C-alpha cells in the first residue's frame, strides 16, 4: 500500500541542495522550490530516506517528511493560494 508524503528540505550548501533536488525528482512531483509530494510504498520511502541521509549534512541541513496517509482515496485538506494543488496519482512507469 502506498502513502502520500509531503517532503520539504532546507539544505545549506548549493551543491548538496542540487543533489537532494535530483534525488527527489526520482521519487515524486515537484511542488515548490524545496517541496515535493511523493506517492511511495514503505520500501520506497525507506530507500528515499536512506538516499537523503547520505546526501545531506546532518548538522546543517534539514529534511521534513510528512506522511499524509494512504494514497488511495486520500483527500488532503490543503489551502493553496495561487496555483492549484492536486495529489499525485498512480501512473504506469515504463522501464
């Protein structure tokens, strides 16, 4: 079962920030400068956490991972000013 996650990060070094951004693009949809939404299984969430831990400096950087709940049928209550917010949907991935 997949969960919907909102992930934001504050990375002090531009080189590390770009690395974290590239990691995140492989896991979810970019919402804002340092904010992504991801639809992940438990295993994928653990893989992402591991990659982020390796990419960041634990003393100077901060990553916030919010588990919104089961992705199927989730109706997050989000106030979005400006652009609209739509939860990511399951999509087929061709490898």
